[in-house]
């Protein structure tokens, strides 16, 4: 009986650890997070027509730049975008960031931009711009950072059907969603890079 109890405790601990490695739940959504898994478009095609347009609720949302000012995703038309939602409190987000930095550095001169959209604290309140700036400096982030309003974060979740971070959407130059990547881990990082490379080669 003692061995069964010990094995059960070990199983629960391993489950918690694996959950922490793949994604962080967002309690502001008032629903439990589901298990993270990668979701990508089946095959990257040279034509955008077969892919869904980014929803207007997300494309037209106003994001507050950490350095000041605001922007809408529609203003970035003509660029390949990687929309990444994250929080400073999220471990898997930190693990993903060096890969985002790498992709930004590799493709920035080819009309590519990573947009890091901060969703706020674990409790759902906004993180201060000062805290985000300090975090960005510590992590040596080289891409655009902004705070995501609650409605935009909700629109993101409505597309992916997942309420965890990190999550990333790959959007082509015409505003079509070409890939969705939920959670963390090397398999997801590799898939993001592969899909981006194919899209940049079109």
C-alpha cells in the first residue's frame, strides 16, 4: 500500500512538472487551461487564399507599445508577423524567448516582425511598462513589445481554443493565419522555425 501511495505521489509530481514546462494557465479567463499542444497549418502553401484571415477583433485591436504609442495589427500589413502572447511570470514564455530573438534577428531585414503581446499578471491585471522594460532588458529581447488589452487576448484565445501562454500565431503578408503554436518545448520551437522559413521563402 505504501508503494502504491508513493508511486501515486511521484506520478502527480511529474504531471505538475510537465504541465509547467509546456504552458502557463491564464486565470483571467475564468476557465481552466487545457493541456498544451502544438497546432500548425497542415502544409504551408505559396497562396494565402486557403488560410483563414486573422479575425477583425484581433487585427483591429489597439495594442499599447511599451516604449509609448499604440498600433493595430492591420497597420503591419505587408509584413510577416509572429504574434506571441506571454507574461513575465510564465516559465515556458522565458524558454521560448531566445528562439523569438533568433528569428527576429534572422528575418528582420526581409519584412518580418515578432510582436510580443503581454497579457498581464497571472491574476489578470496589467503588468507595468517599467516591469516589462526591465524584463526585456534582462532577457535581451530585440523585438516589439506591447500590452494586450483583455478583449484582444480573448480574441486570441477564441481563435486557438486554448487559454494558456505562451501562444504564437504566424500571420502572412496578406493577414492570413499560417500557423498556431501553443505552449513550449523544443518540438514547438522547431515547428515555428520550420513554418516561418517556408513562409519567408514564398
